[in-house]
C-alpha cells in the first residue's frame, strides 16, 4: 500500500488514480497531520508526500516518522514544487529516500517507487 500525502486535490487524485491503474493499493491524506495519523495506523509500504501543507508540513511528517520505530523504515518520497537546494538537503538530512519536483513525468515517479520498494524488499 502506498500513502499519498498531498493538500492539492487535483494533484492528489491524479497521482492516486495513476498508482491504482498501475496496480497499487493507495490511501491518501490531504494534510500532513492526517497523513501522519494514516501512516501510524496503516503502516504503508511507501509514502509520497508534498512539503508545503497545512497543519503539519512534509518535513515535520518525515521527522516524526523517522523517530518512531514502527515507521522509521518506511520509504519516504518527497514530491513537491519546491526545488530549492536547501529543501532537498533538509529532506535528505531528515531521511527522505528520494526527492522529486513537480511537475514530474508519471513514469519517473513510477521508477522511483519501484526502486524504493525493491530496496526495501532486499532488506
């Protein structure tokens, strides 16, 4: 199961629909706080998250996940319009597994997802 955390309705629906067509089970949340709750309850195989969201941003979500032993291992892919170098550096420092900027080709997203899921399976 993949968790998509995205506050923009259209972006969230597009990504979720695409992932479902590709055969994945998908759950979503429309803000960081809700996304963290879903992650803690459902323990997804992978999380794709925006950064700039209400209630709790993606960096805060990532930080909480990495400090919880039950969720620390879940691959976390940042998917955001924010392309500033310092944001990429912060995401890496906090433990993000990948950083994609919007707009990205959906096949590029799928490539990153498959890489992360294969890496996790290898562990």
